[in-house]
């Protein structure tokens, strides 16, 4: 268990109200080094209003997964995308671009890591905020301005009516990220993809933004996929966690039991690298030894085996599939039963 962070215990189970279903999503990029297997048969569901954390080290395929959901990967010339992304009964991978454009920004919106580069600096906050409201919701400019001011108030921008003519550079980093959230929520999306939404911010502001995102997603009844390399970020916010490694989901399940007893050695490693309140010294943090594999030259066995304290001969020979362990939980590890029984804690 992570002593430094609160776990969201509300609504741990996924109801039957599925909003998004990824089935065997696979994204390959052609490159000079060979085919980069960025996302490899990734399947998961997100229920309406659910808060899901997608976690893993740099380069494991988190952003490529999010970009595929919002339809950006298909535009990359060297990308080959397969599988299915079902959003409310429509496969986003086969949807014609005009229909996809209507969904993007309205039903599905995205918050990017860096509010400095993701807010166009030459447009005023008014222009940035009203465009979506006018295009997607058909509001008149006057109504769009009124709604924008309300939204800016909701995300905690003081004196919003006086700030709406300002430009992004006139706001601090934290305030810019609040504006991004206001824009992302403006058309009442059913799904919000938050790709490293707080990485560029200092720790105090990070916590404020995460709290804001969580409460607003509840008010707006939006499901959120929070993408981060830091398990600490999603621990206090998300109901369910998807752990990604080398393009695959290696563990998934409700947050509380997953943090209490991971069923994959990689999750154990990620947990050990999260700062804890009772261990304030940075040098007490552990990192996972070694590096993730080259996605153009994946090993034949489990991609985590070279870094794993539990690896045995079978792990080097073949890759384990993602299979159920406990209720609602899955793990892609040959040693999942041992981990489930807590037999490995002394070694971990
Ligand atoms: N257009 C592309 N051509 C070739 N490889 C690509 C392309 N886009 C992404 N990749 C590769 O796909 C892999 C997954 O990248 P992705 O951006 O999804 O990682 P990530 O998990 O979001 O990492 P980070 O935490 O650093 O943001 C990386 O190895 C990346 O280099
Ligand atoms: Mg990324």
C-alpha cells in the first residue's frame, strides 16, 4: 500500500455501462530500425463516468494509445493501426474523418502534457474557448463567451470576465492548465483523455489540478483516462488502473487492491519508485533496474523478464498472456499466482 497517497475507494466496480472498448488495439510504426511495435494487442473497457489511470514508463505506448483513441494515429503516415476502438457503438478506427471530427473535441477531448505549447499563443482565451462551443454546440458568439466565462470560473480562474481577452502567455503554468481543462470540458465530453496533465507543474499545483479534474469529471459526468508515468498521480484519483509495459497492458484492476498487492512484478517496481510521505529522502526511492526493451526488437519471451526479480526459464521462452487473477483483476505474468498469494513479498 502507498502510505503517502489516499486511494479513491468510491465506486470500485465497473458497471455494465461501457463507453469505450478497445479490442486488440495494435499500432506499428515502420522505421529504419524495423517495425516499432508501439501498442501490442491492447484491450480494455472504460465505463461512463469512470476514472481510469494508464501508467507506465516513458516509451511504453501510453500516448500512442490515447492518440489512436482520438483518431490522431491514423494520420501518421508510417503507422499501421489494427483492432477496434468502439465508442458508443461506433468503431473509431473505421469511422469516416468528418464523423470522427465531430466526435473529437465534443464527445472525446484531450488535455496535453504541456499547456504552454498546446494553447495557441496567438489566440486570445476568448478565441480558444469559444471556437468549440460555436462549432460543436452551435452557440452564438455571445452565448459562447458567457459560457466560457462560467467555465473559467468553474476551473478557478479569478475574475474570469476580465481575463477572457487575455492571451495564454499572461497566465501562469497552473492557470494555463486550468484553461486547458475548461476548454476540454466545454462541450461536455463523455470521455476526457488527460495525457500527463500535471507533469509540467510543481507539486502543489499538481495536486490542485488533479483534485479539480476529479471533481469536474464527476460534475460533468465525464469518464477520464489519466495517463502518467507516476503511479502516485493516479492513486488518489482513479478507480481503476491499467499498467502498460513495452506496448502491452501487463496488469489491470481496481486501484485499491492493485496498490495493496500488485499481481505483476513491474507494478511492484513502479510502486517502489513513488515518493512516500514517511520516506522524504529522495535517495530512498528505488528505480527499476535496467531499461525497457527496444520496441523494434522485442525479446521472444516476457518483455519484462530481463528486469524481473521473479524471471524463470519459461519467462524467457514465451510471453505470458493477460489473464484474470482475482475479481476484476488481470495480470500478464507466469508468476501471478505466487504474487496473488503474497509469496514473493520478501524478494520484491
Ligand atoms: N511516428 C512514430 N514513428 C516511429 N515510432 C514512434 C512514432 N510515434 C511513437 N513512436 C514510438 O512508439 C513508442 C511509444 O511511444 P509513446 O509516445 O506512446 O510513449 P509514452 O508511453 O507516451 O511515453 P512518455 O511517457 O515518454 O510520453 C516509442 O518507442 C516511440 O518512439
Ligand atoms: Mg506520452
